[in-house]
């Protein structure tokens, strides 16, 4: 009996690890990895050795007003690959098994947030000839959806935006703030610098304070009630970069030839095209000022530049910033907030 208990309680005699060729893989590209299997018992043998590659999106939260629980899970990827095609004995030491799979073009980018996530992992499962030589390990990896300037030709043009915000105090007109923002285009790629030309004409007597230009990521989450046929949505905004502009005194103009915003290299590209997606990501360039001025320009963020640049580089993903092309202008549709309050001379 003592011998049986000792055998049943044996320490594991195998260990699993994984080495990725790259920390981040693009959709449509090949994921290459090496699975390392360390064995210490000469009696160990493999009966089954598998790798499961999966990608899952999850959203969830509790509505504090109704105490309802909302949660949804969406599968983007599931592949099972045998690492060993037939049973084999394991000699003591380290054994290496190659893993190579193509990530589908349609998968979204990895993403982490308070109310949802998109995660990818490789689950390695070893079934041995005994419990002490069986093991399961899960290794996460990052995926980045490929997107190109070629997909958004309408956004690779010079863009002029104009808006007028009318101030009222006690329903009486108090003046107009005129805003003009010029962009080389409205499509940019990760790591790129956005250079905007900004002109503000403050036609009121009130000083505009804390003026700034921002690059904002908007994330919309959707989840279904756990117990009812109902869904809920949340919108979360994150400022990715900000350019302070200072104050604009009453009856004066502010003209800045170059306001610089940078798209973070590790950001997530725009994701609004996946059908029925529970997590949608979009970007805007926002002008803020106190009191109560806010206006936005939607922009698109791609993970890469032009396709032909990648082809010329031998298939390796390369970022390329396009030259400015013929442009167009748009006038704001009154989305700016109207200001209310005392005058500030």
C-alpha cells in the first residue's frame, strides 16, 4: 500500500516549454515555434502530443444600476496540430518539436481592456504512459491584424475640416468659435507621426482655456445578459497622444503650422470591419477647449503601409508612409459642444 501511494504521488518527470520565433505574428502569416520537452525518466513514453492554437474574444461586466450580469464569448481561431504522429519512447534529456501554422487573415488583433479582451494562446498537451509523464501548458502570443493603405484609398488624401461653435448665455448669442484643421490625410499606420495644421478664430469675448489636440481610441464593447435575451454596450475612450495648445484669448486667432501627434507603435489598428464583433475599435482626432468645446475627426489606423512595399521587401511586413494626394474638405455638422457660462475678458 505504501509503495502504491508513493507511485501515485510521484513528482512530474516531464516539463514543457515553448520558444516563439517572433513575439507577435501578423494575420495571414505563419506562426513558427519550437516546443521543448524535458524528460528525466527513461521509462517515459509519448502516447499523444498535441498543440491547440486558439483565439477568443470575451466581454463582460455587471450593470451597477440593475445588478444584471452581461458576458459574451466569441471564438476567432481554433486549430489542433499533432506534434508527434505516433507513440514514441522518451530518453532522458531535452526533445524539440517544431510547430508551424498559418494564422487566418480574418482574425482581429490582440487586445486587453477592463471590459473585454481578445487573446491568443497555444495549449500544449502531452499524454504519456503514466500520470507523472503527462502535462498541459498554455502559452500566450500576440496577433496583429494586417491592414493596408490600399484598403482605404479614400483616406489617403489631404483633408480640411471646418466647424463653427456658437456660444450662448441665457439663450442670448455670445459669439462664434471657428475651427479649421488640415491633415495630410485621414489614414495613418502604427508608429506614424500625424502633423496637423490648426487655426482657431475665437469670435467671443471669452478666453478658451486648456486647448489641446488629441488622438483618441474609442472601444465599443457588447455583451449579452447571462439570464435574459438582452444585450448591453459600453464605450471606453483612451487618449493615445495629446498636443497642448494653451489659451486663445477673446477676439483673437491662434494659428499653428504643425501640431504633432504620434500613433503608438504598440497600439491596435482600427477594427470595425469584423461582422458581429463584440469589440470594435475606432480612432478620432479631437479638439478640446474649455468651456465645453469638443469636435472630432474620424481617422483610420492601419497596421502596415502599402502592399507593394511588403512585396518588395520579400514578404516581410514593412511600414510605409504615403505621399500627400489630392484632397477634399468637409465642414463640421455642429458636433461641437456649445459653451455656457460667465464671460472671461
